[in-house]
């Protein structure tokens, strides 16, 4: 019998693929620091164990932008558990430093690089610094982005439009280009993972710029995959739905709380996502498990894009 293995959450003992990722399901452990919040994120067992040697990531160098918290932190921690040394790129040095300590506690090297990924010169310097401090660059997760500026289309200003595009699309473009150039120059068959959003797939009120930017990330990923394939570089995209991060859980604005509660009920899985779950997908795209996958966008949204229950994002 041929078994289907997705990070060991379903593991078929007699399958030849079962050794590729030995993960332990722990249904008794919450996975998010914010799991005590009123909105359910589930107990999905992502505090797992891996066999890093089978993933092909041991001692590789992974760069994660916005890696100090949220989904970026989830990606950084999971890649570290898979064997990578991690460069955490963030504007918040203190938060990034705290995440670096967690990674070092896992026995991996962690370096903090402070950079504004909306600025081309800083992005180029960022990549050079990562290569100099960690000895290379094999994996890049371009996570920086933020659903800011939520308001009706008729109230948008051109300035706000460009600001949101710079934060959510241009930053991913700049990082991907600098990372790919470095990989090509050094002859590295690297992997680039972009982070989009289900807002780039499903339309909703108040997110015209953010949705357009994330749709752009999805399309950009496909084009980069085609252009970089001759160099052995794979480019894939993770498309998260609403996740419960520490920052989101701390937001007590009534409209935001109401949206969060509605968003938790909307997916068929009836909960919000956890950053470590999306981090697991980053491991998949970075590892040899996905060696024949490029140009793909993978939803991590509990199935909400397949329903009509997606709540409207509140204007703010």
C-alpha cells in the first residue's frame, strides 16, 4: 500500500517514504503562545520531532525576513528544528534577539540582521551580511508583509496604495532578487519561499491594496520559478489564511476581536492557523521532500477559501 505522508502527521509505517520526516503527533500540547485566547487555534501537535538528516537541511543556512515573531518566527523555529542555521531579519532587534535565543536553545546558530526590506540597498547589504556571518545562503523565506491600511476603496489615497505595495510586494521582489543573485553567483541550488495571503486569492472589502499585493506575490512566484529553474533554484509560495499570532492575540480592539472570532468559525476546520503550522510548510518547500516542486502556491487556511463564509476585514 502506498501511504501519503504530510510531515508525519499521517505516517504509514510500511511506506518507504515514512522515514523522510519522522514527526511526532502530540494532540495534548498547544502550539501557540496565544492558545489561551478566546479564539481557538486547535491543538494540532506541531511541537514535533523530526529526523533532520532525511530532510537534507542539516547545516544549511536559512534567511527569514520578519523572523522575530508571528509567521516568520514560526518558519524560523521549524527550519531550525529541521537542522538549519537561521538568519533572522527584522526591524525589531529585541524581538528578533529573543527568537534567536530560542533557536540557539535548539542547538542551531542564529544571527540577527536589522534591515528595512523595502530599501534596495539595505536588502543587498542584508544578503551579503548573512553570507559573511553564516557562510552561505541556501534557503530564503520572504515573509515580511502586513495587512495595514484597511479601508473602503473610495477612501484610498495613492500614497497609501504605494505604501502597502512596497511593504507587501516590492519587499518580496527585492529580497527574492538579491537572494537569487547570491545563489546563482555561488552556484547554489537554493530554495526561495514567498509568503502571500488568502486575501490574494479571494476578494473582500477594505483590502484592495493588500489583496492586490499578495496576488502579485503569488504570480511573481510562478514567474521566478520559471526563470530560476535553469539555475536549480526552486521558488514556491505559502498562502496563509488568518493565523493567531502573539501580536494579533494582544489586539483588544472590539472590531478586531469580532473579526478574529468570526474568522475562527469560518474555515471548515473551525479554528485559526498557528504560525508553526505554516513554518512546517516552509520546511517542506525548503527540504528534499519537495525536490520536484516549483512555482506552486500552497494554501494554509483551514479550507476557508473553498467556502462562502470568509468574514469581511474591518476598516480601520
